C-alpha cells in the first residue's frame, strides 16, 4: 500500500492542496471459481493487502484533474466531455459517466493516485481503480450509492468505456472484502457469504510469470461468446435457461453432439468449476485446507486443457508446485494468457518452493519470475 504521506505530498505539489481526503481499495485474489462470474455462477475471491490509494479534493468546478504517480502522467477532462485518450484515465471517466446514468451529479475534483497492485498479474488493478474512485466520489459528493451499486458501476465502466465484458467479481471483492475471510459470491443474485480463511502455518503466494496480458485484446470475449453459444443450444430444450448456471453436466452431455467441440469444453469447465467451488466451501467449513488445495490443482487443469486460457509459463509453475512437499494447491489466476499462479504453501516449505520456481523458471524461459506474498485484508475504505 502506498504511504499516505506520499499521496499528501503529491497532491500538494501538483494542485496546491494542504488538506485532502484519502481513500484506498484493494486488488483481489480468487481461490476457486474462474470464468464463472459472467456465466451467473459462483466465485470465491478475497481482497488483499495490495491496493490503489488516492488523495482527492473537490474543486468546485466540473473539471477533473488527475495525476497518476505510477505512470507519472497528468490528465484533465470535463465530466461532460469525450472519453480521454489515456487508457488509465478511461476508468475514472467511466465511473463518473456510470454514476451520471444513475442520476447522480459528481462534480469536478483534483486527485492523485498510485498503488502496489501489480499490473497485468491477474489481481484486478482496474477494479481497484474503479472501486477507489467509486467510494471516494460517492462519499465526497454524497451520491447515496450502496456498495452493490458501486460494484455494478465499476463493472459497467469496463463494459462501456474499456471494452472488457467482465463479470462483477473483481469490483465486488474490492468493495466487500474483509480481513481473514473469503467471499462466496453468487454472481447472479449478488448474495454473498463470508467464510473464514485463516489456515494456521499456511501462506498464500503468487508467482508472477511476467507474461503480460490485456483482457480487452485477448480471447476473453471469445470465451464468453462460446459459453453463450452453449447456453443457446440447451435453451432450445429447457425453459428458463439464460446462463450456464442454469445447465447441469447431464444436460450438457445430452446435447453435446449439437455443439462445436470447443464450445462443449468451455461449458464443461464452467459447470464443473461451479460444483467444485461449492464443494470447496464445504472443505473450508471443515477446516480441510488440503482437500481444498486439491481442488485448486483441478481448477488449473480445467483452465488449461478445457477453457484454453493458460500458457506454457503458467503450466510450468503449477507443475513445479505439484513436485514440492507442502504446496497444498496451485492454479493460474485471473483472465489468463499470463499473469500469476496462486499457491497455498506451508510456512516451512515456502522458501523451497519459491527458490525452486525461480531457478527452474529462469533456466527454462530465460527470465525471472516475481514473487508476491499476499495477506487477505479489508476492502475499499476511507483511510
């Protein structure tokens, strides 16, 4: 998390403000439940101790002045103007526009922001950015949105101003997260349940492949369309089928011959992943982290072989994880095609796992991986 003193110094230097409000919103991990959110299914995310934070002051106009510490770049635009050219500024612009669509009137402001959510690593830096500006504008301009609506605002920002047809998991996790808990989220109803996740002697560690991806230019939207194609086949025979959430494995098998082979595999993964998550929550309720970890390994296998969103680097790291004692589970995390592998590792095996991965990865791919230890922490808030 970026130090508040840095934010205060930056907004003073850039805009001359001695007093400001400070807000922060975290990135997230997702333990099980990948590519299920936009299919109306379940996810199991948690907010982490990697955040995007901002210092902000309303300026009494309808002009927004932004400075990104990480990009060392400034942008200004009116709240009624066209979308800015800078990609990172589109997230802020989009949040404002989605609030206006809902009848709110956020005014202009001066803001500086930065953070330590790694970009392109599958920890949802974009959702953290949407959430921190969402909660800040909602608070400072008394807009009256609850957290669920703020999550929808962030999601629709992605859809309408960035071009990524994402589900709502990332924004929901950033806003609703709590320290030491994971969120079982029903992505259709937005009902959720918190499960304790505080295994003794076990750490969560991410290995970043340093392979960067952009969901907007990847196969993300293709996968969503393939899932919708599978739903369309089942819907011809069963009333009320709108999403893969409504389809059973038995129904999928019954109509398999009517589907393209890739469409079938995509649908099979999503339906299986939903069931795996529900069973994983039972494991957590019993405190059985070893059984839960086995499901993480199976999730990765499905993402790689059925959903087709892994890559050679991710698969390589997961195979190493399987070979190290004390690694209870590991899987690629995020949209895919790069980013991180998330692992649950016993304390006494952490250093061995990290060292083995880094050495083997450098030898195989000629580059270094990045190690990111994370702790499950609180969601978006005023600091």
